C-alpha cells in the first residue's frame, strides 16, 4: 500500500512541491523539481529531508 503526504508548497516564489511516498517500510521525499531523497524508515526523517532540500534550494 502506498501512502502520500503532500503536496506542500515550500519557498516563496519557487515551485517546489514536496510529497512523501511510502513503499513498504520505507518513506521517500520527492520534489516537483526532480529531487528525490533517500529511503527512510521514519516519515519524520523523510519530511526533514524535504525541508532541508527546500531551504538549500
């Protein structure tokens, strides 16, 4: 079963839309710009990856 959080708008003026997707025991953060974070076992870590990506972008 795949679960998603999102889309969440991050960074004013840019179109970075992030989602988290679950596959089995892992959760992955993705962005509309094409970026993809590492597979994580905790949703909170995947969300933190997405936030760090948005802040760095």
